C-alpha cells in the first residue's frame, strides 16, 4: 500500500514542490516530515538553490510542518486554489538550500 508521495519539478536551479501527499491513516506519524526531508536532501545534492512550494492558507498542519523544517513565507497568491464556489489563497514558501548541510 502506498503511504505517501511527493512530486517535485526542477526549474532553473530551483526545486518546486508540486505535491506532498500522505495517506490519511499514515498522517501524524512522521511520514510527511521524512518525505519532505528526503526530497530536500535530494534537491540539495542535485545542486538546487532552494525549494519552493504553495500551500493552502488554511492548511495549518502543513504550514506548521514547513515552518518547523526551515521554510519561510515569501508571498501569497490570491485565489490560487478552488474551494467550493470560491477560491482560496496560497502561501508561497521557500527554503534556501545553498547554506544547508548536505547530510540533513
């Protein structure tokens, strides 16, 4: 059974995290954190300068994870995500890699 996956696109020296998903029954057990750390390590090894991502402004659990792993908010995309009949903003977050230790 698949527990989780991440989709990352490399563009112009930056890793863009497009999707990080963990199966509902596997959440809150560290799987998302391990997956995130693994993709950050791979991006650093591949010479990327930073990891960028968008996250729903209402997704507090994901935002807290990203902040705890060193990401910071660099912007906001208004109406980025569909949300029923409305649209929801996305926070744009970044993690610089050039100063990170390679074994993290």
